[in-house]
C-alpha cells in the first residue's frame, strides 16, 4: 500500500451553495474514481464527520505514488475541481500526507536529528 497521499479537508457547504457543494462533491468523486480505474491512484477514503464543534466536516484521503500524485496535482482538471470546491464549501484545503511507514520514518528521522536538542 502506498505510503503517500493527498488529504482534502472541508467544512460545511457555503451558505446558499448547498446544492452546488453536492454537485462538486459528485464531480470530484467521479474524477478520483476514474483515476483509480486508470491506475493513477491506489485508493480513495471518504469520511464525513459527526458534528464536534470544530471546522473540519469531512475529508477525502487519496493514496498513491508521489510521482503520480504530483502529476495529477499539476493537471488543469485537478486545479479546476479544487477551485470549484473552494467556492462551494467552507474551509476547503489540500495537503500532502505521509502515511503509515512513511509517517513512522519521518518521526524516527526527526527524533534522530533533534536528539541533541533535548
């Protein structure tokens, strides 16, 4: 399983744009499902969070190889979908993510290179 991903976080639909938010979510999921079918990504995980008093309403986690995800991030369609999402939901953002073994290796490396700072 890939140790690299893209994390798409989002809040609630923008007031008055609930229908558009639902439409953009459908477009986005169709895009990622096609990327998975084409072998460009490994997996898609979607989470809608229960109300908890915070700004994060849900997220989509895309797993894949860093080079393939970087290529997708540079595509016009990726930019277009993200722009649409940003207009439809509050708090939309995308960040790269180290997952599983890559996250553990990052923490171990950080501990090693900062050991003298304790």
